[in-house]
């Protein structure tokens, strides 16, 4: 039995060190996302909670002072769950007030127990108040664990395949931990492993939650990094393709080719046609390829209509020189972009001069 007790203390010490290590790791990432802060608070509180149990036999009643620092275990994990699964405003003031109230109850209970043991205070109201606080803490802690479960479960049906796997792993570890600590440990006989069976379940639950949650955070971060790299790569490729299109159409004046088609440009640049269409929408603010090409042609036609040495050119010649096959499509396009016919535009420019 002594060996089991020593192993338990060693296991509790490992949980304390693991919790502190994870708290430091995630607190250093606090600027990345608020979930790192929430998980760091949970880890730090968990380390103090387990440390209080570890030092119960060595440092009583001062272990209660250490226990006051473990005020955000269930509540800290609930905040983490909100930050992990909610995109917008996961943690607000009323959430912090709720957590603060539970933390105040935990701290006050430890201080009462410390006072009672330290100075051997014997009053009728301290046990009563401690009992009230314990019942309040049990109720609120259970509620926060249910809320932490709900944060994952609420998005299970609408989640995609990968996100659904993350949610299932999260829910499974949470349920197993809750069952271990709140159900199995409650009905476990006190003589199991010399009374240490419940503490072993607590160690198991914390080990499962800490490792599993840290793994989920790291996996999610890895997926986000992959997503950002893909997005960055796509944006870079689109910018490069847009620049190639500008050079081809404007600098090389391919827009003046009356037979120009999007398929010709796509083949020349060795890209699918849909990518050319996407560039037109996203980079050139054009409805489609023909819309953008006609816009370039009309701007070019305007320069011809205003040119002093080309005033004797008929409108049809200007249209053909601008890339249109005939007068009708030239006139329609000119009205669309200039609001008047080519002949009217030329008269307006001569009158202004």
C-alpha cells in the first residue's frame, strides 16, 4: 500500500509539472488567440489544485493557501471551450463575472478551512458557510462542465468531416474525464488502493484532458497554418496571373485583335479559362473577359476620335482599328462605356476644344 501511495504522489507531481509547462507554453502564445490564454489559465489553476492535494499531508493547513490559486479549473475549461469553438466574441464580461463568482467561492472556502485549522477557530457559522460554499461550487462547476460539453456538441451536426472528428475527440475526452471524477470516483469504495483510488481517477482525468486538449489545439493550429499557406500561395498566383494578363492585353495591345477570345488567352498562359474569368472579377472589376476587353477598346477608340490627325477617319474605321469587327458592336459598346455614340463623342470633344 505504501508503494501505491508513493506512486500516486509521483503521478500528481507529474500532473503539476505538465500543467505548468502547458500553461507557460500557451501563455507565451497569448497574442495568437484568446483560447491560448483561457487554456493557460486552466492549466495553471489545475497545477495549483493538484499541488494542494499533493501537499495535503506535508504542508497542512498551508496547502489551502495554495489551493486558492486553483480557482479556475472547470470555469477555465469552459472559457477555453467557448474560445475554441466560437469565432466571434467568445468571451464577454458576463462570462468573466460568472467565472469570477465561482472563483470567489472557491477561494473563500479555502480561506475558511485554513482559518479553522490554523487558529483552531471553533464557531458554528464556519462549517455552515463552508457547506453552503461547497454546494454552490459543486452546482456551478457541474453547470460549467455541461456548458463546456455543449460548446462542442452544438456544432456537431453542421460541422465538416475534419471538424467533426475534432469535436468527437473533444467530447469523448471530456465525457470520460467527467465520468471518471464525478461518477466513478463517487461510488468507488474508500478502501480501493488504500483509499487512493479516487485520487488516481483524478490524475487520469487531468492527464487525459491536458494531453488531449493540447493536442487538439496544436492540430487546429497546424491546419490553420496549412490553410494560410494555401491562401497565400493562391493570392500570389492570382496576382502573378493578373500581371501577365495586363502585360498581354495592354502592353502588347492584344485587345485590338478582333478575334480575341478568352480560350486563346487561357491557352497562351496555360491556365484554365475559369481562372481568367476569376481574375476579371477579382482584379479588374469586370463582369467578364469580353467586358474588360471592350472597355480597353473603347478607351483606345476615344484617343483615336480625339486625335487631330485622325479627324477625317470615319467612325467605322475607328471601330475596326480599335478591335471591333463591325460598326454595330462598336456603337453598342461605346454607348455602354461612354454614354453616347462615337459620332456624338467626337462632336463633343471638338466643341470643347
